[in-house]
């Protein structure tokens, strides 16, 4: 029943059933926002791509270890009727899952995951805490500060842009622009 993969309301119910943390919910929305923007840019299915991004970490709060996340989530989604391609895209965002990133969706999800979180962190340290003040130069400057948002992998941000064959600056700007369009939902 692949239809559920295109139903955002249903995916949102799953996300909110498993995720109670406001910051994790906002991360899901931020990644969804960036991935949907890329789906639009590449003329792909925005609903499908957006829902993959929305659910990429839905199991993380309950199953935060590398042994469980995103594997438990994939099992749960399989039981709920989500197809192999949808679940594989989610599995591929974790390097340790050993699922190669072969599809454009898999590459985009990986490229947007860490970067969306990092842009959010940069926004929170702006005086106004508004994404309207965030520029590519400030994101790149903060990337050099190893103590800032230290759990965000700079290597993955760089690797993500390279996977898409898009210059890092362009990728950062694209995600900032997408997040600006959805700043109310993201709380930015």
C-alpha cells in the first residue's frame, strides 16, 4: 500500500506518535522543507520525498542507538505498509546502515539532514534568532568552529553537497532559502 507514503497527514501522525521532543519535530520539518524544495527543483514527487524526510528520524527518540535507529523505524514502517524504496531511502541516511546512496532521493536526504540541523543551530545564535539573518558566510564560519554544534558532522555536510555535485555554498544557500519559506513551522 504505497499510497500511505504520499499522505503527509498519515506520516505526520506516525511522526508525532513516536516523537515528543519539540526540537526533533522541528528537525524533521526542517529536513522535510529542504528535501521538498529539492524535489521541486528536480521535478520529483514532493509529497513522497517530503514524507521520507519527515519520517527519517521518527524512531530516534525511542530507539536512539546505532543498533536500533533507523532499523527499528524501517520495521515499523514496513508493518504499516510502506514500500521498500521509501524505507531504503530512510535507511541510507545513516552511514552505518551500509545502504548505498544510489537514488537522487537518497543523496538529497543525506545532503539535507545534517545541514538543516546546522542552519537551525546557526539561526539560534543570531541576535534576532531569525533565519532571515542567516547567510552562507555565517554558516561556513560556524562550520570551522568545532565547539559549535559539535554533534553535527561537518564531513557529512561536505559529503552531501559533493554527492549532489553542487558547490557547498550553493547547497547551503538553497537550504537557507527553503527554510525561510517555511520559517513559521520551523520556529525560525
